[in-house]
C-alpha cells in the first residue's frame, strides 16, 4: 500500500495538470475568467475585495475590472451602506460567458472521459470524485507550526 504522503503529492500534481489542461483552450485570459468565476460564485465584490481574493495588486484588478466593464460583462453598483464603495457584479452577458466557460470545460472533460476510459474505469472515477469531495469538505485543521 502506498504512503498517504506519496498519494497526496501525486494527487496534487495530477489534479493541477488536469485543471491546466481543461483551461488550456479558453480564449479569455485566465485572470479575467478567474474574476468572472469569483463574481459568479460570491456575488458582488469591490475591486479591492477582488484583488485580495485573487492576490493581485488593486491597480491590476482595477484594469481587469475596467476591461470587464468595457466588454459589458460586469457593471459597478452602489453599496447599500457605504456610498464610497462600488461593488462589481456580473451582467447578464457576464453570467452567460461564465456558463459558456463552464460548459466548454465540462464538455471537454466529459469527452475525454468517454474517449479514454472504459465503463468500469468511469465507475471507478465516479467513486474517486466522491472521495476527493470528502477531502475538500473536510474541516480545515489548525495550521502547522513552521509551515
């Protein structure tokens, strides 16, 4: 039986490769898609909140948000309490773009699964997805000292 550390390292590597492969054919820059995805999951956010979430400088995020607004994918709103804040949200076109990206990625992956794996391998993969989901849903542990 393989050591949990070895399996963890290999799983992290392979999942990263899979994510990069699925994203490979996206026509939009990864940073733009990441912001659209974040707004789709979290709802309206300020530019500074987006920058913090994406770990980029606020000036860089302001440029990305500006491009999204120019393309009609996002819009600025008004904060219900603090008028100085202008939360950014997706427009209908932004939501449609997000769905297109998600559908394109899911279609690529479904086709790869169909073309590459046997029926029993697809069942094994489905079980593995459930196992990975359990890992994701695991309550975070306290940070280790020295890491």
